[in-house]
């Protein structure tokens, strides 16, 4: 932050208001929460072990920033042989709109599948 003071207050900091869960997305009792301090949810966390212990192989991705944290986690998941599904309209990029398009392209072509919120909700409703 000393080298880039213009980023002050723009990056999630543990214990600050922007690190907290949105009320509608707060974990329920018994939910697993994996705090992370790097771009990838796998880096320095127990996420891989948590998923494998539950025999989870398919991952659905939503969140921010598509081209930073989401894509980093998808790449790490792909290399760990998880099947990745990016919900394109449930993510938001850091930067101009073409960044979102580039990340969606990368995921579609190389790392998994891309779908919409409506398709995910319809699939979950059918179950």
C-alpha cells in the first residue's frame, strides 16, 4: 500500500467493512468458510482438502474480480483436476468491459464452461 497509496480503501482488508459478507449471503450455521489472503482460493488455504474430503469435483464460480480472484481460483482448480463452471453474469471484472470478455473466453476455451445465473438456477431447481 505504501507503493500504491491510490489503492487505499479499494482492496479488501480483513476486519474492515468491505471484507464482511453481504447480509443475504451470510453463512448459515454449519457452512464452511475459507478465508483467503491471496488471489486464488487455493493458495494458502485448506480449500483443496475440504473439497476432496467431501468428494466434490465440480465447482461453480461467481464473485469479484472475474479477471483476478475468480480466474486465479479457476486456474488453480483446473490444475487440480476440478471441473469449473463460471457464472458469467454473476461476476464482475476489475477494469474495462473487454477484460470480462477476455476472461470468459479463457475459461470457455481452456479452463471449463461458462453459463448464466438463469441456467444454474434452472438446473438446481430441476434437482
